[in-house]
């Protein structure tokens, strides 16, 4: 993983070498962890990683956490007679397997170098990208002479892929000074090796490593902060998260704080600084203002690293861009709020409908039955001996018949029995035909007789839509013509209620009963779409519902 190292202003040029050493220490820790994992996976083998100097004549660094002195002496140089499998891997640019060091021509005197009775296996994997120089070697050594098994060969190849970006990062560590330091120190920056100065410009242009791509996919950047010097070590993804170019210097602690949103910085800084002083983990979320003015939401985490005598010398951690996650979370929360509002509205719709039914029964049928009761009482007092009594009796009979008809019609309108018995098509034709006779409205009915049955909740919703649409036309459209159309195609049920009236205002949400919003909720609850087109030539209500034949 390529890193760029930055410092706060320092007083002399010698600080550069300390900065490079600190950065390499971070890479060394990761490589030691990789070696330990390999030794767990490859029984009996000890792992090491060698970083090749750009000149190719010596090792720039050697990570040998468990290698014995004898094995180290066999691999002191990458070239020459004593270079062994490492030198051969560099020259051949492919893995070199030495099953027995004692008899291999790559190790002259290998039997004398190892302990008595040791056979000694040595496997070397060159670390290089196609067409580029070899950057280092991954080495496995073992007392027992053998070749890698098929599973172990795959582990070796994968370990080489993981080690390569780390070795590249090691070689690519650069020192970038602040403007104040440039003013005090003239001439080239002092670094450990002359070659490092070339990486100052070259490192940002390298082909992205697998680690870079993984970081970018997860929007996770990593960082190291030295508590003694205030140095920051950033991965490339950190630059992207903060909206900076990897070619620029890594911000100092102060300049990084300047990008934290002012509303978050005050409460965060004192808390984080207190936790760092006490050597505790830090974690949380805050906003970052990028140079282009955009705001990103980030989640940070860091833990202390103890070097010696329990002293905390540095913090390592990650920063993750969670802007998109927060946006999706906010959108989900808004959707849940809409769902809750819809549920509440659904209850209100049901209450309104029940209230309307109660009002209709009270204002029509109950009044008629009350009149019937009064007439019968008067008839009883009259004794039924006069012509007036006969007239009252006839009126009572008529009121009773009318009440029975009203109750039967109301019952049918609430839930027509034929909707269950013969299906939606027959129920719509029956209702639209009866509505035309009662209202005087000319209703054109286009409902195919062969239309199939649908789920009960769909048929009820469509029936209610036709019912409320026709009543709304009668009350508000100021027309004598209407049409009802049903059709079914490719798993969709389409229903249209049309009139040729005066149209409705753009903000008119008032239709019969539960209103336009209630009609829309019925359809959307079933996964459908309700569309209303209105103009001076009339209004058309169209509902499209996904259905499966029953």
C-alpha cells in the first residue's frame, strides 16, 4: 500500500532520516504479521521478506523475525555465489524451490552452514510486477527438506501478491516538508538513500496495488500518527476521502483538523485529545469539508500502539467514507416514516368509510323507519276504521318496502355477493348498469366477459375504484357521459374510469368517500400505479395493478 509521509515543521534536516525510519517501521510491522501468518499455514517453515535496493547489489531491508543465524548467513546478499534461492529468483523472475540446501548448486557449502543433521528446504518467490524490476523476495526456510504441496504453492503465490504492495510502499516512503521548513533548509532533503528522492515524484504515478483497490472499494483509508513527532502517515484512500490529491503533502495534525466541519470540531477535539492522552481507543463519526466545498461523513477508529515499557508511542487506525451509507440510511428512515404515515392514513380511510356508511344509514333508512313507526302508532290510535287509516297503512307498506330496498342496496354496495360468486367483471357490469339507471348517467361499459379471476383484495380494490369514480363523476364532473374499461395483459390488470366533464383543478384532492389519496393508497398498497389526467375535456383515472391469474 503506497504511503506518503509528512511532518510538522522541524528545526534541522536530520529529521528526514527519522521520518523515513518511522514510516518503514509501520511497513515492517505489517510484514512481520504476514510472516507469522505464513508460518502458521506452512508447518515447519520460517518466513522472511527481503527488500531489494534499487541498485540491485544489496538488500535495502531484511525482515527476518524467526530466521536462525545460519539461514541469515546463507542469504546475506541478493547476488553472487552465496545468494542462493533469493538470487536465483531475482535472476529468473519466478519462484525457485530448493528441496535440500545440502546438495543444491545454488548453495555452495550449504551443508557446512547449517546445523548438523539439517537437510534444509528453501523456497523463494520474487516480488515484481510484469515488466518492472524485482522489488524484493519472499523467502521460506525449513529444517526438513521437502517441496511445497499443491495447497502450499497456492498459499505462496497469494502471499507474494500481498507482500508486493508492502515492499513497494516501503521503497516509496518519501519525506515532504512544510513550506516553513523549506525556507530554513536549502538544498536537497536529506534521506537514507539517494534513490529515495526519485520516488518523491514517481510514487504517486505507480500502478495501483491490490491493497489500494480494496481500500477504494471499501472507501476505507488507513493512517498512522507518531505521538512524539506529530507525524501523519496516510494511505492513498485517505487523500480521496479528504478530497486531496496523493501528489500533495500529507496534512499535519492541525491542517487535518481544519477540514473537520466547524459544528463537529469543537465537541470532538477535546474528547479525542483526552482519549489519546489516556491511551484509549478512539472512534466515532464526523463531517469533513473537502476543498471543493462538498461535505463528507466519515467514521473513524484508532487504537494505541505500545512500543516499550508500556509507553504509547503512536496511534494506528482507519477512516471510512460513510456519506453514501448515511444517505441511504436517511432515505430508508424517510421511507419508514412514509410507511408509518400510510398506515395511519389507512386507518383514517377505514374510519372515514365507516363514518360515511353510518351517516348514510342514519340519514336515509333510519329516518324512513322512524316515519314508519310514527305512522303505525297513529294507525293504532285511529283503530283502522277510516279512509285516512287506510292511506296511512299504504304509506307504511311503501316505506317498509323502500327501507328494505335501501338496506339491500347498501349491503350490496358494501360488498356485492356476486364479487365472490361470479368475479370482478360481472360485479362491475352489474354496478355500472345499476348506477346508470339510478343516476340517469350514460355509462359505457367495456368489460370483457372472458376476463379471468384475480386475488380477492385486487377485485375489491378495483370495484371500489369504479364505485367511487362513478359517484365522483355524478357529483362533480357536470356531465351525462362516463365510461368504465377493464383489461388484462401480461400480468397486469388495467382499469379506467373516464368522463367528458369540466375536469378538476390541479390541486383538487376531493373525490367521493375516501378521496383521491384514498384511491391512490388502495392501488399502491397492492404494488400498483394510479394516474389521473384531467383537463377541460374531462378526466380519466387509470390504475395498473400487477396480478396473477387465480
